[in-house]
């Protein structure tokens, strides 16, 4: 059976506009009760990468989360909201700061739903995931539409990576440094706890050196939703101006038959794909998509390297990059943050977690010689 994805226009984050767009997107798919059992316990998982306010476009906007909460409460569900932000070892104080600054805490208080922290874990095969999953009947994912320095796109499939407990996210980065190898892990995490729905905040998207503060905001004006996360990401990839199979996570998931990456096999409701596709997205500087033919991409990824470089003028000396680096390749020396490149694995966790957009991308000599 064909996968179904809805595309709904939403001009801004005004609460009524967002609620109407999210409600319509789910109605086009058959209604929320086609996917979520009424009266059930539901975990809503946004993308809460950093302690940044909603206007920065780094996190799922709280009004999109509010709309999802209200729709679930409309069928009598008990709703819980939570994520595992990009903080070292799930430090409670830092997680609380992310919830506060992102606006998610306020929305949960106003809507009288529980905001939970993933402070307990249970092993699922090779990695620990939030034990709170066991206390819920289903998961509803509310990702942000952004580019990503390692996986090119972060949206429906990648959002589940936030369910991996604490610092183990960075251990997985350390062990799986190749984008394709890392994507295998991301897809395995997705498979262990696939959401019943993915409702993507694409009202303000991100292009360039996402998914953190180094990316550039792009007004896309869309809510994109579906039960098949692979199909949802495939539609988003097409909007970006890429082939779905150019995205490592999408290709890996499709090869494992976890969803459909074939646009001809995806039924799109609402807006036509051609009507919402404009200029191609600017990709991360570290991305080789559109620069090297796909058959050479995996090989080239081992020969061509990109590295993080600190812009000292922007740097806040907060030390988050030092704490988060899985290889301990970044250090603070006499008040200056520096990178030890012999240890660096180019995972760009530092760039992802930097609150000041102070970490840029440096090319290896070979990459520069090839004009990448």
C-alpha cells in the first residue's frame, strides 16, 4: 500500500494559524484517531537541540507542539512531552534550561500536560534509550525541518536519535564516524521506537550549516505529516531539491524496507509538491551531495575531510564544545578554545551544540584542491 504524506501551508506561528494547519494536515491523513488510540498515553517528542528561543529556528516551535497536544487531548489522551537535548550527560539543570528557553515548558504548563526528562534508560540492543517509552502507548514525533552537517537532513527519521540516553549519543558519534555508518545507527534507533506519526515543523526551516546556530533560516511555510517517516523525509528532501536517496538515513531506511523513498509510491494530500518547491536548499559545507556523483560518494567521504574551526571573535568561552566532543579533541587553553585536529573525527557535535554560531567548517587540502 502506498505511503501517505500531507503538505499544508502555514504562514506563521500565530497560534490559530498553526492549529488550523496541523489539524488539517492530520484530517487529510484520516484524522488523529486513525493512528492514536483514544484515551491512550502518548509521548510527544519535539526537536529541542539547544537552549535557544523559538525565533532562532533551532528547535521545534512551541506553538506546533501546542497544536499537537490539543489535538491529542481532543480524543482523551494523556499527553507527555520530552526530549533528550544536546547537553552533556543529560545534566538536569541544562535540560531544564532547554525546556525553559525553548518555550516548551510554558506551553506544557498552559496546556496542563507533563513535561518529562529522560533520566532513566533501558538498553535496546546496542544502545540505551529513554525508559519512559515503556510507560507510553505510542510516540508522536514533532521534528524541525533542518539541514544537518553529517546526515544532510534532520527531520522525521533523525528526530528519534534524541531518545538515546545522555552522553551515549556522543559515544555513538565516536564509534561511527562515517556518515553512512552513523546513518545505520540512526535508522536502528528509529526502528526500535518508530513513531505512529511524524508532524514536521517546516514553517521556518533551516538550510546551510544546520542543525544548530550556524544554519540559515528559510521561510518555508509548511507543516508536513505522515505515519511513514521515510516517506515524510523523502518529500522534504524533494522540497530541498535533492533526490530522497541522496540522504544517507533515507537510503539506509529504504534499503531496510522501513518505509517508502519512492515518490511515485507516496500519495501526497494537500498542497502539490511542485507548488511548494522553490530554490534548492543551501547544503552544509561538509556535504558532498550535488558535488560528487553518488557512486563515488561513499569512497570520497573517506578521502575528503572537513573539520570544525573556532571563530574566536564569536566564541563565548562557554565550554559546551569541550564537554560534548566525543573524542576530547577540543580544549580550553588560557581562555582560548582550540581543536586538536589529530583527534577530531569531524562529527560536528561541537558545531551542533554551539550557542553562538562560533564554529565554522574548514576544508582539508584535498577538498580545497577539488574545489569542494
